C-alpha cells in the first residue's frame, strides 16, 4: 500500500491547516464555543467558501464525493487544530442522509443550501435507553392521508442548535418492534409542537433535546431507506470521527512532549525520567496503531469490509485516546485541566468522540457483529 498522501489529500490537509493557522488559537476557540450554537458562524461560512461543505457530498449533489483517504486527511487536520465547527455531524451525517433518502422534489429544495452551508440539518435519532442499539426507537409516527404526526423525545442532537431542520427517527404505530418499521422524517425547526432545549456537552459544544408533541409534517418529508440507509451513511462519518480523534491525540501528545523537554524538577527535565519516557513511548505506539487501523479501513474492499474496519478502528481509538488524554493531563499537573492550555480542551473532545454516537464497548460489539 502507498502511504503517501495523494494530491487531493495533501491539498485538503493544507487547506485545513491554513484555516487553523488563520482562525484558531485557544482564546479564539473559547470565544467560538461561547456562541449560542457552540461554534463561529463566520468560520462556518468561510469553510463553505473554501468548498469544504460541498466536498464530501455526492457529485450529483454538487460535491466532490471525497474518497475515504481525503476524509481522513481533512478531519485529522481539523482535529489537530481543535476545530469546533460541526462538519461531521452536519455534512457527513445530516446532509448526506437527507440528500440520499429524500424524494427528488424535497432533495432539490435543500441541495443548494446544504452544499453552500447556508442551511443545516441535524440527525435526531438518539433516545434514552438506546445504549448503542440503533433500532431502539420509541418516538412514534401516525400516518394520515397526506401527512404524518410525530410524538416522542430525542435527548441528544449534536449540532442541533440553530439547525434549520431535524431528521427525526420514528417507529410507525402498529408497525411492530423490528427495524423495518422505523423511518426518518424531515422536521423543520419551527414546526408547531416541536420544543428545542439546548444544553452543553462535556467538550463545550452544544446539543439539543427535542420534544415532539403531535408534530405534523407532510408525508413527502419521509425519507426512504430507514435504518439501512443510516447504516450506509454512518461508516464514513465514523471514519471522520476517528481521524479527528487521531488529530487531537497528535496535538496534545506533541504539546506534552515539548512541555516535558522544557519543564524541570530536581534540576532535571521531566522528559529525562524513565517512567515518563516509557509512558510516552506507549502512547506514541498507540498513535501509530491508530493510524494503521485508519489505513486498514482505507484499503477495505466491499462496503461491509469497510464498515467492519471502521468499527474496529473506532473501538480501538476510543479506548487508547482516553488513556492518552489522561496521561497528558497528568504530566502537566493541575495546569492540564485549565482552559488556558490545549490539553484539557483536547481531552474533553476525545471523551466526547469516544462515546458518540455509542460508547467504546458498543463499538467493539458492532465490530464483532460485523465480523461474524
């Protein structure tokens, strides 16, 4: 396998690196996250102008249909920069799911806005008690002659604050308990009966809680494909999350390594202590293993092989990233948990990535199930 980045991958990584250099430092990151939606609208528009909103979309939708290798290069660079704009949730999940499942007339109405970044949609699927089981859906849909009535709750919708619409999963009344009775519906954010409650996640980003009380949407807002379509969409989004995690890991590892070279105790640089050296080497090896698993996913052949490799990579990275983050904070001492250093910011992001949309053991179970 050729491990050199392609011209496209190099261009995307360079574009992301320049964006980070121009727009990001810890102080500005904190200011971006303090905004109501948890990120900078100005940065969002700039990323759209650079073509990064449209790039992951299918060519038929005005995008470049980026290859998985380009996705890894892009999101690893964004991870190194601790970028807070929600490209993975809004574009790789929300936009791709809507455009892949919507009827032609509905997709046409949203395609330009999604590709330009002027509009955002957020997936509203997680419910209390789901615990990694995507088929656990208690929100109900009742079909009428030309509309559908939705009732239920969605407890965690990342990137939902300020979204123009939500892709809400619901189970048909009297449709049984199987996955085939679940469908996704496009629900405008201003729909009567929809209550949106924002709350902060551990990394400081903003999610929302949705309460649907007899929300009525046109029957044409039902997406085709159900959970099968979600299963097709998710592997590429999970690959992006894994690549972002590796980028974050690299950032806080490098900053800690520099700190250990310059910080002294007992007239000796911390990096000269053998116990610390051994732990840093172990984390360096974990970083290299994480990259190797991403590369393994990139050479996966069939769709099922790709999904299996991504699930395995996420299970491993979710585990080792937490250990790495813990030690990077430990080596910094109390300073490591302050908002003035990138270490704490990165670790909190790794905690979220390791547990969204499912926790590490659920990822491992998914890998084992796909491998069976």
